[in-house]
């Protein structure tokens, strides 16, 4: 039941796009058609589901204060248990994310060259997508008691991001023939739509689950 | 008739005389085509011949809204005298008088500010005035609480028309319902004037400050009471009783003599409007029925969960309260922001009703959650259409391959 709560909360209530405005760059750039949006959304889900549990392991067995006590079995701040490596968390998380993104890039290139071409530079750029690093840092902050919670959190955040990017892509496909005033065409309109969607999604804020 | 026609012809001729006044053409044209059938004709081959046009469609919706408006005026006065404890002494004329003084200025402000923006955009962009605002201008005051200040109505209307519609290129291009955008904007920008217990009955706050209220007079809406009963079980019995046989029983909720936004309280008046809209084919029966089913399913699920006074309220009674009926008939059916495909309309309506009741009952912050649910359904509508169309394409491709 807890896992269901974590999923709903991370996908709808704390949606990466509408609640935190994370991962906006690729969100705005690839949301011109539904097809590419689905592709990148899937990639983001995959990267989040893999990196957040990995980072959870690193956080809990390497970085946290006292997390290294398993090395020499020491306790109470003696030996390895006295180490606090949390200042390394940014660099460690980024390293994990970057390597997983490389993996995704190879998979996509192998199995769907067309999608690889459509996503272009934005696929490797997932590595610096703030939704991914943000997910890892939120995971650190939320202190999930076990790895299942962290995995579901990653899945939920990914699904939330996927939903947002596919929704805006469908909307942008619909307004393709709208007579939008010149200066607003393109990214300006995407920002306005995101704001209006955020207004609608405020309805999920403060859900008591 | 001839006299009116002459006025418009003269106005057109005067404007056309000078180059500088030519750009005000949309101003006259808008009023002209509202009164008379436009005299432009189709230049290429036409496939459908129909006397109705966008303005006539909008007019039908406004006519369908009139029962809600009149009842809203009466109910505003009725609630005013109810909280003051003067129901016995006030006549129905007094009630209509009080209500009219509250509601009509809001209607006027909403139309004036909205049409002003429309005219400015029409003159600036050199097109004719879009008809879409005719309905929004009526919907906006009807979905506001009685005590909302007039300047807020104006600000919300201008925001909704500019950001919700004109930046998309005007009527027919917007993605979110304009009236609901206005309401949601106010709801989040000025929550103290749009929710809570003080704003639903005109004169309630003043009387409370002055200490003139009789004992037990409450300005809360039925849904506000339910949220309170859910949070505080000691109140539950008393609140539950008022729903079984009292202020909020099924009959009162259906007829609509309960506090709430001006036009939304009466399910009966909404159904009359729905009848007209369905009979004339302006509203989609697919959206209305699936919206109702969606709300009913969600309310029934929460009935089964039960456990507090809110969840135990029978599903059908739940749907009579708040803005559910009003949103279902007049907001969700907006042909621009709803799904365009027939299958999509079922999914869209179901989603709206389902999420609406979910937000209303599970989220304590937004008892009037229907507005946000319809906005969410609006956001989902293009994706639903996309899915429906691509699945149709796939099915037909398969058929081609088999043959």
C-alpha cells in the first residue's frame, strides 16, 4: 500500500513538470510531436527507474555518515563508520546517471534508429536533465527505508514526466494550425501552455492518500 | 427591423469613408451580425447547408443558461435572508431584488471587460470579433461565489480571455475552457474570496462582523460542511442529519435552495438547460452521459470505502451538490476544449466526472473540485483524440492488409 501511495504521489501530486518545473529543456524541445515525446518519455522513465535505485544503494552503503561501517564492521564513529562522504553525492549521482544514459543511447540506436535520429542531441542530454538529478536528490532527501520505495519513486516520477511531455505534445499538435500571434509562436506558447496545464494540475495538490 | 438595418448600414458607410476609422469595422460588424444574419456567402462549393452559425449556437447556450441565471438571482436573495433569519418576513420580490443587485452587476462587468478585450484584439489583428465570449461572459459570473468583488471578476475575465484564449488565436483554438480558466485563476490568486465559509452568501460576512447573525446561521456550502464532518467526527452526526432531512436533503439539493456559486446550485435548472442543449444538438450527449457515469462510479466506489460522513453520502445525492451538474452540462460540453472524436468524448467525459468526484472527496483543500477536473480533462482531450485517431488508422490498415 505504501508503494502505491509513493507512486501516485510522485506521478500526480509532486509531478516533476507541473509541481517543480524540472526537466523543462528537453520537455520543451521534443514536445513537437507525440511520437518523439513518447520516445523520450520512455527513455526518461527507464533512466529514472535504473538510476534512482542505484543511487539509493550508493547513498545508503557508501555516502551517508556511517554507511561504510560494513567494510570493517566498526561502530560508533570508529574506523570506517566515522566517514561521512555525503559531500560526494552530487558527483557520484551524476556519474551513475551519465553512464546509464550512455547505455540508453546505445540501446535506442541499436533498436530504433529512426527515434535515435528524431531525438538527436536530446537523448545524451538526458544526462544533464534536471528531472533525473532532481529525482536522485529528492530520493536522498526523502530517506526511503528500502530499495523498493526508491524504485517505485523513480517509476512514479518517470511516469509523471512521461505523462506531462506526451500531453503537451498532443496539445501542440492540436494548436499547430492556430493563429498564434507571431512573437509567441514556438517556445513562448509552450511556456504558456505549461503554465495553464500546471493550473489544471494544481487540483492534485494536497491529496490525502 | 428596417430601421435597425439602416442604422447598421449608415454606421458601416460612415466608417468606410475615412481610412483612419476603417479599422473599427469589427465593432459595428460584431453587433450587426449578432442581430442580423451575416450577408457573406460561401464562395466555393459548399457541402453542408445549415441556418445555424457560431453566433446562433452561442445564443442557444445562453438561452439554456437563463433558467440557471434566474434561479441563481432568486437563490442569492433567498440565502441572504436565510442566514439573517428573515425568511418569514421577506417576500420573493425582496429576494429577487437582493439577488439582482448582486448578480446583474457581475454579469455586466464580465461582459464589459471581456468584450473590451475582444474588441481590442479584433481591431489590432484586423479580424471580425469572435463570438466565443458570448457564452463565457455568462458562465463566468454564474460560477463565482455571490460575495466576490467586482474588480476580481474583471481581472479574472481579462486574464482568461487574453491568456486562455486570445494568445491561442481566438475562439476555437483555446485548449482550456475560458470560464473555468477565469475561475481557477481567481481560486488560486484570491483563495480567501473564492472558498471558505464567508463568501457564498451575500451579506454574510458583514452581518457576522457586526454580530447581527442569529444563532446557528452558517454560510458554508454543503460540500464545505461535508469536509468539516470528515475531518471532525464529533460534528458528523449533526451534519449527516442535515443531509438526511434538513437543509441539504435530496430535494433541496436537487432544486438548489442551498448556498454555492451563483448558477451552480440547482441541478433542476441545469437539467432544463441540458434538455434544451441536447434537443437542439448543441451539447454532446456522449459527454454528458459519460461525465455523469464517471462521477457516479467514483462516488459509488467511495461509498463502498465509507467510514465517514462524506464518503457515506449516497452517490446520487453527491452528484446533486456543488458544481457537478453545472460543470457537466455547460463546461465539459464546450465543443472547442472537449475531445473532438466520438469515442474520445466518452473517455473524456468519464475522465472528467471520475477525477472531479475524486478531487472533491479525497482532496480536503478543494471541495469544489469539478472545475479543476474539467480543466484536467481539457488538458487530456488532445491526447485522447490522438490515441483514438491513431487506433482507427491502425485498425483500417489491418483491414487493408487482410483484404
